[in-house]
């Protein structure tokens, strides 16, 4: 890369990191190109972006952003994944890939502007997805309405049964 390309790369990285609400620094080694493309597809599907970066360019790009504390984790081959959407989905996508490739590991993370530890990243991966949480909330919110509907239905059923019994016994004549 010449000086102008490096400058553009730093500015693009800075722009991406300023917009990102969550950033993960990853260590990768021995990742075949075909698997790298698969990882990129998974990260895009999770609403994120992924790039391999030179450590010095990453340090310069992160300078002045909320991601600056993550530069301490920049050693050896490094990649950065970031999102301004759902950090749980991105962490899950990266974690699923890391399970299949032991040379791909988390080094550091930043979620909603706060640096998180590797243990917190592991906990983040275990959280249910946004869709699962929405489903659970809707189920809980619908529960009282279902109870009322079942109670009303049983009252109506009881009245219908009583009327049917009365008709059978000719009580309406």
C-alpha cells in the first residue's frame, strides 16, 4: 500500500468505528480464503462488517473513537468486526465460526460504548436473539388475554350446556 491508500484505509476505518456501537477484535491465523469468505457472509447476515487490518493502521483509525481502548489487543494477525445494529447476533456469528476454527479467537470487545471482557463476550453469545426475546414478551403479554378468553369461553359453554339440557327436558313449554 502506498501512503495515499493507507490514508484512505485509516479514514474509512475511523468512519466505520465512529458509526459502530459494537466492535470485536479478533485474532486469526491459518484461515483459508474460502472460509474467510464464508465468515464475511455470516457477519453480513448478522448486520455487521468484517475486515482484516494492519495493527498500525487500526491504531491510527481507532484514535479518537470509542474503540481506542481496544488497540491494546492488537498483536499479530488481527481482524475487526463491527456493527451498529445487534451486537448479540454479530457475537454469535463470530463465536460459531470460532468453534469451527480454533485459530480464530476473540481478543477484545466493545458493546454500546463499553469495553467488555472475554468472559462478558462469552455471556453475550449465550443471550437469546432479539426475535426470541420479542416472542417471549409477546407470549407473556398475551397470557392474560388468553386467560380471559378461556374463562369467557367456559362461561358461554356452561350457558349453552344448561340451555341444551333445559330444551331436552322440555322446560321451555
